[in-house]
C-alpha cells in the first residue's frame, strides 16, 4: 500500500488520476509551484473560491521570488563579465604541479577550511544538486558565492564543496 492511497482529513485528492504531491515530486517543483497546483486541483472539492485566492497568492509569491532571483543572477553576471576564464590553460601552474613531483600544489592556508577560499578559486561539487553536478568544477565569486564558468549561477558555499585549486595570476 502506498502513502498516496491514504489521505488524512478528507478525500479531495483520492479521486484524482495523479495527486498534486506526486506530480510535484516527479517534476521537481518548488514549494510555491506545488502549493498553487494543490489549491487549483482541489478548489471544486474543498475550498472553492478561497482555494483559488490561495493559489493566486502562491503565484504572486512565486513571481516575487523569481524576480529577486533574476535580479541576483543579473547582478552576479555583470560582476563576472570582466573576470578572466580561470579554466583556460595555465602553463605556469602546470610547471608548478610538475615541480612538486606528483605531490600537488601547496598552499600556506588550510584549504579544507572554506574560510581560506577566495574569489577566483576553483571548488569541486561533492554531491549532485538541482543546478550542480558532482565532480564538476566551479569558481568562487565575490561574497563567497559559487558560480558556474559563465558566472551566472550562484549558491552559497556549504559542506557540499571541496577546494580544488587556486589559479595563478
């Protein structure tokens, strides 16, 4: 028996071919998207016009959050337009690594501590995420944010990242 076969407090979802929660989970929807769909799907069986008003409120919040996100992405993109592509071939760095006899690059700071990372450093993703792929390299931007190589996707640093390298200038 699936948890979707049980409904606590009513039966307004049980008659649906696919319940809003199942649809939302299978499609990776966020909380605002899911809640709006939930209210729209059930309004005739449960809350009537009030459920439609709740759905509209969720959509208004989603619009507000999306505008904020797009503003942040635009601001970060503008800051990184002048940033050189640190993923380009760096002959001096290759020579430094070769001179270490396979022991890798060495840094004065403890690079396991994100507090020692700085803008321009490359970090590796240690888990998969919505916009992030495990094993891929990303650049740290200003304010401790992680950006993709185009400099437009951002996410605060957390335990899902590992230091990779510091490109030479």
